[in-house]
C-alpha cells in the first residue's frame, strides 16, 4: 500500500518521443540499441509491455492522450484539425490545481506546420519548436515561432541547407548513396539536445518553488527524416550486415488491402519516396540503423535530464513517464513511415513509468493491455485530483502501485483512423482496430473487408485470417466487441441533467 508520506503530490516529467515503436529499447528486447538510461527507468519503475496508441497519426494521438479522450470525441481525429477551446488538456487541469506546468518541443494539437495556435493549455513555461529542421528560405515567420531556430543562430548556424532532407535533391551528406539516410546536424546542435537543455533549465529553476510541477518534453526524434548525428550512426555501419532486414514476406500485401499496397509503392502514397522494391538490402539496413541511432541519442539526452533531477534532489519526488505518440513501419510489411495501418510496429508504443509512490512495485514488467488515453486519469489519481466527467481513459494507478492484479486493467485496446491524413486524396480510409489478449481485428469501413491476426501463432502479423473459415465465429465475436468499443467512445459530455 502507498504510505501517507508518499501521498504528497509528485512532480511529473513526461518525456514523449515521436514515432518511436515498441521494440526500440534494450528493456524491450532490442539487442542493437544502447538505451541504458531509459532502461534504468524501467528498472526503477514499471514497463508496460502492451501499450497502444489510439490513432496512428500524430495530432489525433496527441490530442487524445493529452485530454484522456478518444480522437473522435476530442474532435481531433485528423492531422490538420485544431483542438477545440472547450477541450481540457491535462496541463490545464494541473495548473488549476496548483502545479507549475512547462512545455518543450512540439505540442501538435492544433493545425499549422510552422506555428501552433495555443489553446487554454495552462503552460507557464513555453519553449516551442514544431519541427527539427527550421528553414529560413521562405519566410522569417518560421524563425519567429521556432525557438530552436534562435538557439542555433546563437551558436553561429545560419545556413541549414546542407542538413535539410529532400528525396528529390539528395544532400552531399547522404550515407553510402542511400538517398533516405544522411548525416544529420552535430550532436551538440541537435534538436534533441536543445530539448534536453531546456528541460534541465526548467528543473534547475523550479527546485525550490514550493509547489509541484509538470514538464511535458516532446522530442521529435526518431521521427523521419532519418538523419542522426554521424557519431551515433557510425557504430551501426561497422557491422551493418548484422542489422536485420524488415519483416516482410513477398506477396503478403495481396491479402491486406489497397492502402497498404499503395504505401508499398511509395510512403504516404508519394511516388519514389521509400518505394520498397527499389531499395536495396543495404538501404533497408541503413534506414533502420539511422532510426536506432536517433533512439541512442534520445537516451543520452534522457540521461542528462535524469542527472539534473538527481543533482537537484527531485528524483524521489518525481513521477517520470517515457512514451511515444505512435510507431513507425520502418519497412515492415513492405511499408515505411506511417498510414492507415494497425500493425504493432505502427500502434504499439513504449510506456515506462517510474513513480516514487510505487514503493516495492519496481522493476516490474507489466503485460496489461493499456491505452495511451489511460495516462491522464492515472496522473490525476497519482496527484490526488478528481477526474472530470469528460475523461474516457481508464486509470491504471492501482496496477502501477501494485494494489491490483495486472490482468484486471483492460480486456482489449481500441484504435481508430477516420481519414486521419490526406495521403490518399480520393479515398476514404476509415478503419478501426480491436486487439484482445490473443487476436487483433482491423475493419476497413465501407469495404466489407478487414484483417484478423492470431497474435499467439503469428506475432509478426503476416497471415491475414479474415477469410479463414475456421475463425468466422471468432471474427464475428470480435466485430461485435469492436461495435461496443466504438459505441463507448461516444462523447460522455454534456452530462445528463435531471429530468422531471
């Protein structure tokens, strides 16, 4: 049980990366990456091994897990939509309860690539940078909204042309002739480094304020372009042949729908951009190595932040979250980047929570089915605050502190894609996913088609069993359950009024 002394409201450090898939950490079984600092968080806390985002695109996912509401109810179900002003993100709630809240990096819950209209977010400390590759060629306004730009200028970097990735105009910094990988900006100038420095400043400045704080740190790595600092990529290149090729069986997409086949011919349905069949084995390995190298860089910067917590004496007072908004296909199933897909590489994400109130429940690998939408109600419970009636997530606080059996959290997880991007201009990719302990179901709405995977016998999701005659009863049960979950994601607001 949690002692009285542990019930003091904790600081909250929420580190969220972008496009980081589940299998990219040492603690999740990756033998290639070097992630001792993030692994250390798992050793001191809880690693949730089956955590799923609620949308495979950035903005719907982020609006969802910042509000504790599903994408369609938050009304950000697509990239390019702005979170309505009546939606309440967790920083607003915590600020109203006496927390000092800070934000660094990309919030990404309103429309606009280079600027973001702030909502009633509650952040007193705001260091905004929407993209890792500021570009001053078109408009000075880009610099005005990207603080990372000023940081680089202060260090004498005024020309980023060599660092900007363009598949149609490969940079001299491309690696081994692979136009999809190039040597990025140096470590000391990297966007991830900037994020860490701002986080350290926040921690050091707020050590003695006398009230709890929350810091949302939103690193953009390892999101493409695949351009880590060369010093992080070099060690992978020394033994590049050992880097595994993508999980792809030739011909498997014939049973998996038109959108996946289009993405196979070009990521984001763009001709020539990560066209799988035109990439060599070395290309595939280089992309994966570059992605992992960015993960290694993230870990180094996380280490600096954790050291600052330790030096300021805040470690034992701080609940630390490490998560991501969604995954990255990385060539698996013949697809790169993201899209209307629900494979584990796309929607299963890392989630680690190190919590001082967990007492002896540390170093725990927890197999509960968890949704990112569950984080907000969990944080509120940890802070001793009530949840608002609009929150739809399900707190796993009792699982976190070890007072509830881990299997009791969720029967299944739900994910949706209601035309979340415009990559398929004339099409209507409306898909939903349900995954329970054994099976994963994907329904492509309006097409009378879908995917069904037995996650026990086929964890790589290679064989689509949608039309398997022996599983039609199982599929029917899953479709009914999916209908239930879709109904239960209806907005609980406004609350019912008394009827006389």
